[in-house]
C-alpha cells in the first residue's frame, strides 16, 4: 500500500536560496526535456528511458545541470513523460486539449528525490521537530507532528513551495500488506457492523443507521476571500503590493482547503474505526460540477476527495470500502424496491406500495447498504432479519453538527436502535 505524510518545513535563508536555485534549474531541465522531445521526428519520439540516458551528456554540455542530484533529475524527466501520458489519455477520451507548455517559474514549485539523496534524522529535532537532509541542498527542519511508521518504507521525498510562500515536505511511503491490520472476513459482515453512506444535500453525510453530519459552514471564509480578492483587483499587477495581496488571497484559499480536508479526515477516521464495512456511492463528481446549479457547494463538499480518504484509511484500519451504483438510490424504496419519483425539494420518502416512510437520505443510505451486500454476497441475508437504527419516524435520526466535529476531532455519537426491521428485497433486485 502506498500513501504519504506531509509536514510543514522551516528553512534558513541560506537553504531557502539554495532550494530556490534548484527549483529554477529543475524547471529549466523540464523545459529542455520538452524541447528535446518536440524536436524529434514524429515517428521517432524519445522515451523516458532514452532521455534519462541523455542526462550525462546534458550535464557535460550545460554545467548548470551538473549541480542536480542524479535521481532528482530523473524524476524531473519522469514528470514530463507522466504529464505527456495524462495528456494522451485525455485526447483518447475525446477531450479537446493542446500540447504541453513551457513551465513558468510560478508553476514549477516542487523537487522530488526518489530512492536516494535524502536522509531523515528524527532524533536531531526537539519538541516534535525533525530534520531532513536533501543532497546538494542541505538540512531542512520540519514539524514532525506524526512519526513515520516503523513498518513503512520511504520511497521518495518531495519538497514544495506553496503559493503562500510556505514550504512543505511530503514523504511517499510504502507498507507491505502483511503489516496492515487484517480486514474482517466478508462472510462475517452483517448490517450491525456495516453502513451505507448517502452524500446528501441537507446534510454532508447520512448513514443507514441514522447518523447525520452537518455541512461545514464556510460562508465567513468565503466572505473574507471575496473581500481580499476585491483588494487584489485594485492593485497594479506585477507590483510589490500586488504580490503581498496575492499571498493574502492564497492564504485564505489555503485555509478553506485545509478546513475541508481536516473535516473529512475526522469523519473518515471515525467511520473506518466504527464499522467493518462501508458502502458509498460511486459519484461522477466531474459531471456534477459541470452542471449549472449549486456547483460551488458541490465543490466545497469535495466528495471524490472524501471517498479517496475513506478508501486509503480503510486499508490502514482494516475496513472494507465498496463503491456502488448511485442511480436510483433515492427513488427506490428500501423495503420493497418500488421506484417513486421525488423532486429535489421533497425531503421525505413515502412508498405508495408498502407504506414505508422515512427521511429521503436515510432511504438512499439503506439502498446503498443493500446494494453493497448484493455486490459482495450476491444477495441480502435471508435467515437473519436486519434491525436498522433508522426508524420510519425521521425524528429518530441522530444529528451531529459540523462545529462539534471540528471542535472535538471526532463524532462521539452513540448509534441508536429502534424496532424498525428492513426486509430483504426480492430476488430480482439482489441477484
């Protein structure tokens, strides 16, 4: 399993100047790799391997490249070819894209050391600080707020300068699957230790067992962002005052991004610790953002990021995460499977066939749970009726405010139980 840890870095002026120089040289190397690729004939384009073999010659011809660490230079070559591959994939999917452009100084802001050229000294720092040495750059102090796990191997280290002017160091880690917690056997899963999650509109998430988590209130943050952006629009572009104000805008954006990410970390950590199996909708987030209505709220939700965090944490904590088809989860009745069209403003589910009534999002979460079991087990267990915690009366839903999640760092709620029983759908819906 591959994942990463990120730490804020504190550089001395000498190291910062040296690192700025290395960033500039790596950017020049990237642009030279691009130039060399474009100059080659269409039927004989150089591969990543070919251009890596050219690095010694380029270092002799242009001494400025000789100051780069060999592994870091190879990563820069790989970076161009990875971007080229991503561009090619978009073209194959029908997107109207152009070609790769030259990297400007404001766009190229990171250097990666792969396999060698770096050292981590955990004992040198004090009070939760450590030091990382980058070859030909020097020692960099980092806030070591969480240690690298003993069973993890450091595959690469990246140092990046954010648009705010801050520096961060990221460790690319790899852990053997044998060192991870063992996931529960699929045959042992039931509705009591599993949950379906509906990514909602009124609530950020609504679980099949009756817990809701409110949306994170970002209105004050966006008001501050609008205020700072208006100030930026009045500055002369390229002036010192423009640069100062640009950094203020970048810091507000960074604050919003971190706030959302922190919120998602707390929710996902609670979920993977609480349940053995989690089922969530496989949403087409890109298509949803292209719609004309409510796009900003959907972007703030960062649902794809939420699902990605959920999946990688599931491996760390020994939990199953399964994405299911989202189409029809709101319309179908969780009890009998009959579809009932509901406009977006109708927030309650009332089945005309069986009379089952509950919250709209709770019904969708139950459907997601059942679809997850259908995909894992090819059917909902018939011998054991499943008692859910969401009753037909929506007042039995346990709500958790966003401020509670932010302040405490965990949801800290107890799941309620009720007497409602969800019956298995017909064979046509579960096979």
